[in-house]
């Protein structure tokens, strides 16, 4: 029995906006000052004011309901191992049916002793009287983490995020620490999503941005999520969408070492381009990724036909240039295997991209003629091939293999960056052409002028 994927949400005040609760930065504090009502100093100075503030918040909470975003998160528990880490003190996740919730900043419907933090009481929506005492004789205080107080659950939250297969940040400005840095605990294999209608400056690690409100954003996220690798494409395209299989065959020979970081960044940008297209064309396209890295030691299938949401980024561990360049063997084995597995009863587009900084020089199984024959046959089935090379006669090498879309690049830092930029712009153009159901003319994948420069 395969384990359920671990889906972890970090939610902020934004997820409760469509329930009628203001965001923290946009009204939660209302006419009060943060330092007066949301800090330990404020409590010490004026417990009456703070008690009144949270009584009002509790009353406000009593008058609202969870919205579709809370319900989507709860509903995903049917198919995924879902944990919600929330910065919110409201109980809307619980009321929507979520079962695994960690309240980083406390809970509005609870109070606790001012002396013993673990002496906590659930009071529902009732107001507490100023001076009401806990059993230890200390005044009851809201069970909320105020500025100036430690976030005691942060370590638990970090380990939950570290175990996530998919991490989704919904409705948070990521301005309050340490919650704002939780994303840094995510594993490099995790797919990360950021749902927020506003252009929020975030920690810069790679994530797929869904610029939408929580409800519509989570709907889009859900659509992407359910494109799991277990489901064969056959079933998915039953929904009338086009399956786009992105095959990237990336040279990992020793000479690539000089542009290793650029190659890693470039590939990861390609992944971002694919994920962005998945979001943009979510109604008409399903994007899958196959990544093969090759050199004289091995032709390694890093992953095959995974939904783009699941495709992990390359890093210094997964990309290690070494040895020589058996390009034909890498292409021959990859294309033949892929063809055998492909369900041709569905509407598929296959885009093959070969990136190499050198001439074929080490293949044992496949020759140039073999590859030419395979490429011609597959082009006959509508597959699109792009050949991107450096440090050799790219034109001639591509022609030998029958590939008409070719681009030469300088195997320098700037040359490689420029190449990936142009390549990804062309890739986006191709997806748009497919989405518009307009006719794609082979040979025009890269803008002609650029290709021969
Ligand atoms: P903020 O108010 O700082 O950020 C809310 C975010 O939600 C903003 O980025 C908005 O753009 C976004 N947003 C607005 N409407 C939205 C919608 N319909 N759907 C999705 N997003 C929307 O709140 P937080 O990031 O949660 O603790 O941080 C505030 C935390 O700091 C709170 O937990 C608070 C404080 O410590 C307590 O209240 C105890």
C-alpha cells in the first residue's frame, strides 16, 4: 500500500479574508496599535485593553464561517496526508473539517494561565472578564503568541515542513518571523506553491506562484496536484486535455563542469517555465517532465513522465559533470523506451530538448544513422525536437540527426544563461501555439534569426 503524499499547508490571515476576517496587516488590529494589544508589553501595561480586544475578536469569529479555501484544504485529506500549520488564531480550519492543525500563534477560543503556559482552557466564543483567574490564581490571558514572545511550536513546524512532499503557502505576507522562514525547512525534493493575490516578496527559494485569492488559487492548485504520476496519462486526457510530455536530455560530461551552475539554474528555469505553462493552460494542458542526464559513466533517468508539479529541481547533488559524451546512446535509449510506454490513444505532444556542449564521442549501442532513423520516424508522429549545442558545429550535428530546431550557444556563464532564456521563451511560445490549437511549423521553434546567430 503506497503511502499517502505528505501535503503541508502554511496558512496566514489571507485564507480567512473570504470568510470576512481582516488580514493582520490589513485590519485585524483595527483602531488599536499592535504594541498595545498584540505584545507582552501591551498585556503587562493594560490587560483590560488586551482582554477587551480579544473578546471582540472572539465575538467577530463567532459570526463568520469557513470558506471554500478552508474546505478544499480539509477535503484533500481524502487522498493526501495533510497537515495545516497556521499563523491564524481563528478556528476556521477546524470548523472546515481539517484534522491535523498546528496553531503557531495560538488560538482565539482558548485562554491560559499567565503563570503556566501549558495550563490552557477552551472557552469557545465567550468573553473573559478582566482579572478572571486560572486555577493557579494567575489572571487568565488569551492563548495567543504575542510579539516579544517565543513561538514554542516552531521546531515542530519545521520538522513537519521538512517531511513534506508538497508545501503550500496560502494567504501569508511572510513578514512575521520565524514563520516566514519555514519554507527554508522544505526538502529540495518538495514542490512548493505560493498562493496570494498580491505580489509578495518571499524568501526567493523556487516556488510556483499562484497569484490568486485563496479560494480560486487552491482550486487551481488542486487541479495540478491531482495529476499524480500513478495515474497513467490515458486516464487524465480523458478530460479532453492535451498531454504535453517535456523530455530533456542533458549532457553531464566533464566539459559541462565549466558551466555546471548555469546548467543547473538553466534547467530549473526550464522547469519553472513548464510549471508556469501548466498554470496558465490548466484548462487545456497536462504537463509531464522526463529528465535524463548522461555521460560516459551512465545515462540516468532522473524522473520519467512525472506531473510537472512533482518534478524536482536539479542541484549540485543531482547534477555532477564528469566523463565523455555518449549522446547517441542517451538519445536512443530514452526515445525508444519512451515510445514503448507512451499511450498513443491520447492527445499527446512530445517536446524533446537535447542540451550538450560537445560532439558525440562515446556511444557504443546507437550510431548517428540509428538516431536519424528514430528521429525521422518520431517527427512523423508529430514529436518536436530541439538541439542546443556549444563548442562544435551545431548546425551539422543537428542536420545529421534530422533535427531542424537548433541553437548554438557560447559555453560561458553569460552564453549559457542567454541560451536558457531564449530556449524558455521559445518553449512558452510553443505551449501557447498548442493551447491556441494553431498549427506549429517545425523548424520555427527558435526564432529563425536567433538560431543562426
Ligand atoms: P498578513 O496580514 O501579514 O498577510 C496576509 C496576506 O494575505 C497578505 O499577503 C495579503 O496579500 C494576502 N491576502 C489578502 N486577501 C487574500 C485572499 N483572499 N486570499 C489569499 N491571500 C490573501 O498576515 P500573516 O501573513 O498571516 O499573529 O501574518 C500575520 C501573523 O502575524 C499573524 O498570524 C499574527 C501576527 O503574528 C497573530 O495574530 C497572533
